[in-house]
């Protein structure tokens, strides 16, 4: 990203240089027959005042006429003793044309890079252009200072050989008298000429300036938008505003803005406001770039306030006071430069990143600004470096800020990766499903006591005789064994829409909600249990000694939420539904069965016939008073046992019915027949023992076939 942006900037600058260089190559045949006249190389004569007859020229060798060999021509520097509020000056030069102007196919024209404040131009006594805005009392009421004046010249006004150009200047006396008027006269050093119009247009197309302005506007908008996306980084806002003000400032230095406003006072007011406010924005940029967490220093606040006050004065005061305000700002700028320099030295001593680069960039800006300030105060210095210095500084600052953003982006990406890993690690402890059920988007949203009531299915699974098994293993082997086992079990739970709520040693507690296709939670829990039993066979195939598990499932209402203290939270589910599922898992060891489900789970199954289910018993588990009918799901049994249970389901059910109706002998008869077929069905053996017991000793009168279990 960084290489692309820098490459784009360099390519754009190169294109601008090429285009601006090509602009002067459009010579025509007519140009070869017309000699271009550089007015800045002519010898000029200047005097105070202007008479009607002066439009055709005036005497050179008389007192009060000053000979000028080089530009700029600023009469207020040449004649400082005039007392009137408005002063008139005349300037004259002679030039030669080596061809007949009447034979030119294209018109000639005159280009003046800077002329002001009010003026009129004559060639051979003919008016070429007039901008006089003088009231009846002789005062200027509209200042018409122009940069880049391009005006055609009627061929009839020119003659082959000697020609005379006369310019009448009108300017105001500055306030105070110690200041001079920099805008009365030809106030630029170069680029005053007479040539064919087409040639003048091509020569003075300022593509480079517009290109630079466009880039500054782009940079300004880019960083302001960047700030809107990242409000905490205020320095982006100040650099964006700084760049936009710079673009506006440089636009006021182009020829085109003078076509927008007839009154050039507006142009200069905009220019001065830009100048006054760029330095404060630079101070704020430095502060929020290097020390955003600290307060702005008192000296910075004072200078910033002074800049705001000067801006108000510029907007409110008449134009003749603007130069006084600008000179005041020049003094203030010295203090601002000192503040900036002190801050930069401090940042370098603190070894802040980018401090040396910022110092170099702002150093270039300060040096070129000082040069231009000196040039605006001292006559004769018209070479301006601030434009170039500012451009270099802006690109350097943009580079450093872009580099900082890329560093921060890289650090943010690395932090995001770390946070994602932490989040994933947290979700391995607290499943995301739990958050969804609580209506929370992240772990940060969870509070102590958050809870909700839901209808769910709870699955408990445990390894039988694990204590005896673990005693034969080292601690590390224990952990490896448990983790290996759980890695086989968890995918089966997830496959059918459940999630593991807790691992309790070798035990698993999983929760199931309604399936995606609207299937009851009980279907998912039973399918997961069957899958877990099948996965157990795969797990056992990797071990020398197989293990057995029991699974209990119950369905119904429960409370899901967080428990603990402010310093330690845990997620849990509470309710009879949870307790019974745990008891059912314990009963699998007693009955020697793989999967036991409650009557509520069986009733809630959609299409229960797709499962192999048989009734097991009616029990009252420890801590409960109501009997529960429990069932076995034997889909995952080995083929021989599965076929036996499926074929004898009805006979076993008949035996259980007889047993509950006290027909113990009839029940025993059926059970013995079943036992002769398969002696490995522990449930048949249990009922045989019960029937024999009750045949010998009848149960109490209130006996209803329900077994009360005292153990877990």
C-alpha cells in the first residue's frame, strides 16, 4: 500500500513536470516572423504623477524621473515622500518590432505576471487595458491587483520598428508610513512579455501548480476522512486542514483566482487568513502526533489565540490595515517557530519515533517561510521558495504519517490476531452457543447472574470404572487418555447441534437446543449419543484395553446462566432436567446398558420409530419423589445384541407389564425364555432376580412396580 501511494505521487509529479515542460514547445510559423519582447529586460523610466499627454510617452532626462534596469518596479519604494492618500505613478519603456504587425495572421498580446493596484496600459498612445476604480475625491474604492494579466493587442496599435509602452499606476499610501505598498507597480521579477497570443497562452499554462494543488486537496480530504474513521487520532484532522489551507493558499497565488473576484482585496484576505492559520495547525499537529495524552502548553495556547484574533481582524478590518495585521503575524510567526523548534528538540531528546524526520521537514518549511517573509519586507527580493519548501515538507509529513498508519495497522492486525486467538481460547472454555442462548454477543457482555429459562435436552456421559483404570496410569498418561477420548466424543455432539457445556474429569455434559430443521432437541441428543457409542468403538480400536461409557439423556425446562463471584464466573445449567440426566447416566452402570433416556425425552422425539427403543424400568432416583419411566436406545449395540433386543422387545415389555401387575410367575416364565436365548442381557437378569424375590416374599400392598434408588 505504501509503495503504491508513494509511486503514485512521484509519477504524478513527473507527469506534471513533463506537461509543464511541453507547454512552451508550440511554436508557430507566425512566431518565427514576430520577435518576442521581454518587457523585464527593457530599460524603464518611472516618475510620480500622470498627465493626459503621458500616454504617448514622457521625457526621460528631467528631474524626478528614475531609470530602472531590472524588475520588480515598485514605485512606493522609489518615491517614499509622497503625502497624499492616493498616489499616481508613470512608467515607460521602448521596444522594437522587426516585422510588420499588419501582416500577422494571429493577434499579438501582452502578458504581465503581476500589476496593481489600479492601472492602465498604453502602447503608442492607444489604451490596451484599463482598471481604474477611483472615486470623485480621488480615493481607490476597489483594488484591482492582478496576477497573470493576458490581453490581446490590436495590430493597428503596433508599428514596425520603435514602439512605446506606458503604464499608469495608482496606489494607496500604506499604514503606517513605515510600511511600503508591495502591490503598486510590477510586483514580480519575471514573466512580462509581448508575443503572439497563442504562444503566451501556452507559455503561461500553470499545469504544475494545479497538479500540486490537486494533490494537496487530495491529501487534505484523505486525512480528514481518515480522522472521521479514527476519531482518536486528532493529528490526522489537523494535517488534513493544514493541507487544505495550503492548497487554498497556493490557489490564491495563481493567476486564475483574480478572475473570480474583481476586488483583489478578497483574494488577499483569503491568502492572509491561510497564512495566519497554517502555523497554528502545525503546532496542533505536532502536539497530537507526539504527545496526545498531555495538555497543550500555555505558550501554544497564547499563540493559537493570537492567531484566531488576527483572523478576526483580517475579516473585520478595512483592506488598508491588512498589511499591518500581516506584519504583526510575521512577528508572531517567529514565536511560533521558536515553539515548534523547542517541541521538536524535546521530542528528539526523548527519542520519539519520526521526531528527526519531522524536524527535517518542518526545518525546510521554516527556512523557506523565513526567506519569503524577508522577501515581502525587503524590496528587491522576489524569488519565493515557500511554495517549493512547503511542497517538500508536506510530502515528507504525509510520508511519515502514512508510515505511522502502516505501522499502527500492522500492530493492530497483529493485536487482532492475538485477540482472535484469545477469543478462540476463551470460547474453548465458554462455548459461543452459550453466549447465543443468553443473548450476548461476546464474553465482555456477560455479567454475574445473567440467566434465561429454556427447554433443552441434557446429555451426560461418563467412562465406567475410570478410577480403577486411572490408577494403573501415570498422571501424564491420564491426561493423554482423557484428551484422546474427548477428542473422539466432542465432534459427535457438535455434529447434531449440541455443544459441550462442561468436561468434568472423564465425564461430559452437553446441551442440545432445537435443530436447524425444527427437530426437537431430543432428536439431536439421541442421535449424538448413538454417534458417540459408535465413535467409542473407533477409540477402543486404538487401545489395548477397551473402555465402556454410559450415556443419560433427559429433556425439559432448565435455567441457563452464570454463577460465581465478581472475580470468578462460570456458566452452568440448573434444574431437575439436569439432575435427572445425570442420574440416568449413573443408572447405565447398574443396568449395564449404553444409553438411557427419560420418558419425557422419548415423548418429545419426532418419529420415535426410527430409533430402537425398549422400556427399561420405572424408578424414583435419589432426591426425587416422582417415578420416571426410563428407556434404552440400543441402535449402537453390536449387531448380535441389537438383533436380539429388537426381536424380543415385545416379550420383554409383556414381562415388565406382568411384573408391575404382580404377575411375577408369568413374568418370570417369559424372562427365563429370553435368558435361555441370551444370558448377556443384564436387564433380563435383574428382572429374574426381582421376580424370584417377590415370589418368595410378596411386596407391600402399596407397591406399584417402581424402584426407589438410594444411590446416584
